[in-house]
């Protein structure tokens, strides 16, 4: 191609332009276009108002709404509008005749319509043997392409054969074939005819290669289908011949499955279902998808332990010894298991109880399930329910779904190989639910002793007896478990360990385990009792022992490193003084409890999902208009407790020695530190009231006193929950005196004797009883 002189190249005026998003057209084509963008519509109207000429340009990225020169191909097409029609939705349909290529020099954006500056390109018709050869090769490749792609009309080949102009031939082929947008753009921007034909030939060869691969794949699929149909016909003919001869025989697979069904010792209903499915399988084509589904179903039925069970070890002394070997403390749980075994031994017919161990992390809920299985001589299966949201996870999918399987209950029973394992359902309080169903509702049948003898899985479609299974569930809190599910379980609380219990657990279990894992013996490491207690008090603050085990592991790693570096065996002795060299500075110190009493600061006891803890309530008063400010992420119930405490103080101001007009003249700010942690519950009522009265009277609060209880407007202290966890937390924090509601006196027996001896536990019935102990009287 050659360019005309400059005076003829540059247009005297701006040309209206229409950018196309996902279409490229070429000269000599007449195409309909749908115009929708406002500026494009304005460009069409501008063209119609003049000589009906416009420039069609082509976007590289269809997502760009306001394309610039860099967003379109450098070559566009000058076109003439032949017809135009407005649509009811505001768009416009136009029929354009594409005339010639033009080069885009500039796209003007500051007009109401797309406009561009272009220069005309004139083709130099060069006829030669090379160009003729390329054109013929392109035509032959088109013929091959059309034969491989039946969706394209054969008439296109006839049309192309009538074209003598090589440039038009190339553009026609590229314009009507479903090529990639970038390939069409490449042909559009290639100006020399020979080079354009070479580009087209490259693209056609690539497309033909893909089509040939597709054809090979399709031929293989058709061949497999034909072979499968042939096998089916021959099988049916063979069956008919055998039936006519009176000697119809079963195939080896059918005979094997029938034998497995007989050996499985299923209930009659399940066996009938299995034989019915086997009869259906015998009439199916072996390689058909239906046969695979049916075969998998029968394998599940025959592999389940319908009548296979382990013999329970009912020796209660043996069970008690095993439980004591694996766990220190937890007497209530151990007693419950021994009771179950004793009753089984007497009656031999008791169904398995549904136990639910509730407690903070690290107290041994999951490991306790393993010990129970070992003590009873049963197999253990564990299913984690955390994050399970689909009911089908419990009950399975119906066989109508592709890839259907039984639920986790049946899968775990098959994995155990017996029908009476210890079944541990971990984290039952973490169950979720969504549009796929509520798995907690599906567990109602599983965990109901009156119903689980006929548990129905959606996949099996027959009943399976779960009554001999000993179900044990674990949870961090019972408040998130649905009430109907909670009602079916026997709750056993594991509130946490005392310091002495942790010492024993560390000595008996954790330290020996970590020394073994780190290749140490007693000759290599000696950890003093004082150092072990320092680890518990100053490096961990938890109800369980999980972090304690991590800290002990940290000590063992450091000791192992020392021995390896020294290349000799010797004993490393760790004392309280040397402990920071192994574990770093203390993470928790007793400074949580103030040494001196402060005005407006009271110590409370709280229950969390992860055990007990102590919290501080701070109150300050400022001159103001009586506003009550509450901070620290307090929940609605806790806010109401603060309002009730202020109302009580206001109603009893004179008796408490408080200015009766304080609610008018003072702003009260109540804050509970650690503001990033949400807090709620009524048991902080006495703490808030005590801190408020202290702030208003100027009397400091004894820092060694911790309290808990709900306060009424009459000043009564009501019963609270989680007492054991709260008292253990206060003891861990170094509290000396604990104030608890009188109504909780019966729960005091659950507190370890050593904790009761070291704490001064006092019962209170009213806020006056609390103030008498908590406030430090002025001299």
C-alpha cells in the first residue's frame, strides 16, 4: 500500500466514529450494527445529518466505556450508513457498507459524540506469483476448515472462489470465520496483501489443528459408545438364548455380590432391598453409569457391620484404672463411665448413654473419649462437626445425585468395622446451618436413644441400628447448642484445672511425653517444682493445659539444642531463676491484681467460653449534667446492669453517704478494660455497683476481693452461673477473698478442697453485705 500526498490524506473535518466492542469488520462487507452508547448514537446522528459517512473503530478491551487512541486498533474502516432505525429501548440499528481502511490519528473526547481524525490508505494492487500462490493456499485451507467445522455454511467457499481481488478475498475469509478478536485485529492492521494472506494462513492452520483434535476426541467417544451398544446387544442376545435353552446363569460379579449379601447378615428389610437392587444390576449393561451407581450402593450395604461388634470389657476396676492412667482428676466423668459399665454388667441390655462434655479448650474432652474407648475395649471413631452446614453431611445424599455417598455417621461406622464403637462427635457447638439444611436437626435422631435404633440414611434408604453405639459429644459452651439437641444429651461440665492439678498433669503426662518426643531422659533434664509452678502461673493463663504443654515443649527444645551443640550428655537443671532464659520474659504476672486499693476500681469474676477470668470495672465521676457513659464493648444486659446499679445508688443515696443530687451534677463513666473483647451478662452487677459507690463516696475498694452476682433495684444479690470456673480464675489471679451469692452455696462442694482452704469465700445476700467487705473504711 502507498499513501496519498498529505493534502489528500488528512480529512478537512472531524469524522464521527463508532467504537465496536467485540466485533471487527472489513472493507467490502455490508453488516448490521446495534448502537447503544450515548456518544455512539450521537455520532450516528451526526453522520446522518451530513453525508452518512462515519468511521468504525475497534476496541481492544470491550470493558472500556470511553476508549482513547491507545484502546483501539490503529486501523479502522470508513463506512456509509445505508439504513437506520430507532428501537423502543433507545438503541439504534444501522446497516453499513464498509468502504476502505483508514488509519486513526487521533480520537477527540471533548465532543458530545465520538470523533476521530484519520488518514486514508490506498491499496497498491500488486499481482504476482507469490501473492497468487498465497491466495490459493488460503482458499484450500478454507475448504479444509469448512469440512472440519460443520457449523459453518459451505456456501462461503463458493463465494470466495468467485473473488479475484486478493485483498478482498483475504478480508472476506477473515470477516466471516469465527476467529478470535485479536486474530481479526492482526489481519485488519496488516496492510500489504501478501503479508495479510500469510497472517491468515497462520491463523487458519492453528484453527484447523484445534478442529482436528476435537474431531479425534469426538471419534473416540462415538467409537466407545458404539462398542458399548454392541456389547449390550450381544449381552441381551446371550441372555435370551440362555433363557430359551432353560439354563439362565448369573455372571461371576452377580454371584459374588449375592454371596456377600448372604454373609453380611443384614436385617430382612435391608437384605430384601439389596437383593432387589442386585436383580436390577443383573439386567443392566455392565459399563453403564447406572450399573456403577447400583454396584457402589451394594458394596456399601455389604461392607457395613450389620452384625459385627466388639465384646465390652465390663470390669469396672479395669476401667477405673485405665481412666486414672490417662487423666488426672475429672472424677465426675470417670464415675459416670464406671456406673454405665456396672449397669451393663448387671442388665446386659442398657443402651449407650449420650454424654456431652462441656468445657474450655485444653481440659481433655477429646482425649477423654479415647480413654473411654480403651477402658471399654471398643473401637473409637471421631467426627469433627466444626463448620458443618449441610444436613447431607449427617444423613447423606440421595442416590439420584451424581457422586452421592452416605453421611458421616454411616461412613464412620463402616470405617470402624463394628456396630458398637465409641463415637466422638467433636465441637458440636460449632455446627452451622444455611439453605442446605440444619445438621443439628439431623442429629436429633442420631442422639435420641428412643429413635436411633432405626436411623435412616438418605443414601442407604434402609434403617441402621445405632442404639449400641456409645455417643460422646464435646463442646466449649452449651449455650450455642439448640435446646432440642441439648435435651437429648447428658451434660458433664469440665470447668478447668487448679494449679495443683496442672502440676500433677504436667509431672505425670505432659513432661514425660515432651521429653520422649525431644529425645530427652531424666539424665538430661531436671525441671524443679518451683520452675514448673512458675511456668503455670507466669507463662500460661488458661483453664486447660494446652498452652502449658507448648511451653514445656519450648523448654525441651532449648535443652535438646544445648545438648546437640555441646556434643556430650549431661543434665540441665532448670530453676525459677533460669527459666526466662528458656521461655523469655514472663507473659502473665500477678500485677493484674492491684496491691493497693483504688477509688472506683472493683474486681469482678467472669465466665467465658474458654474458662473463667477476672475483670476490672472502673468508674470515674466528672462535673456535668448526669450523663451515664458506658465503654468497653458492653452488651445489652451488662448496660442494663449499670443502669440498675445507678438507680439503686440514687434511691439509697443518703443511706450510702452519697450526695442525693449526684445524678444531676455529675457525669458517670463506667469502663471495663480490654475494650476489644465483647462482654455481657448480669453477673457483673455487684462489681459495677461497688465501683460506682466507691467512686461517689471516695472509699477505695480492697484489691484482694473479687465478687460476682446480679443486683436488683432493691439491692438483692441473685444467683449466677459458672461459679467453679470463676472461683478457679480468681484463685489463679491471686485473689484472697471471694464474694458470691448466698443462693450458690450448694455449688461450693464442686470447688476443689485445696482452693476452698486457700480462699476466703463469703456469701452475700445484698449489696450492703458486699460493701461491708469490699470497701476500705476511711480512717
